[in-house]
């Protein structure tokens, strides 16, 4: 996202300087200054509008990718929580199983020792 913000700032700076140059370009003549042809200004404006539309579409695509990655991260995080919970349950079951096995051994050992 930082990279995209940097690109947008650079574009805005170049756009501002380009607009300033295009609006202020004048030719010198004996009679005074003459402004750039209106058609050239319209072409430059259309070009800038196209560039801006392209940047906006790129921004939208980047935002969609970011949202998709964020959702994936949330899903993976939830899956990790569930797996950790299952591991904890399995460990508790294993512990109880071992304790139960130990309890079932003692009466048998006592019975064999008595006989």
C-alpha cells in the first residue's frame, strides 16, 4: 500500500507541474504572449483524465487484492485457533486415557500378587 501511495503522490506532483506548464506555456512575439492552442489543452486534459482513471482502477484492484488477502488471513487465523483447540483436547484425552490405563492395571497386579 505504501508503494501505491508513493506512486499516487508522484503522479499528483507530475500532474500538477504538467498542468501548470501546459496552462502557462506562452510563445513570445512582437505583439506579446500567446496562450497554447485550446485543442492542445483539451488533449492534455483528456490524457490526464485517462491517467487518473487508470490509477483509480489500479487502486481499486489493489484494494480488492488487499481485502482478499485480509479475509484469507482471518480464515487461516481461525483455522489455527481451531487446530490449537483440538490439540489441547487431544492432549487432555491422552492424559486421561493414560491415567485410566494405570488405574485398570493396579487391581490386576494386586489380584495376581494375592493369588
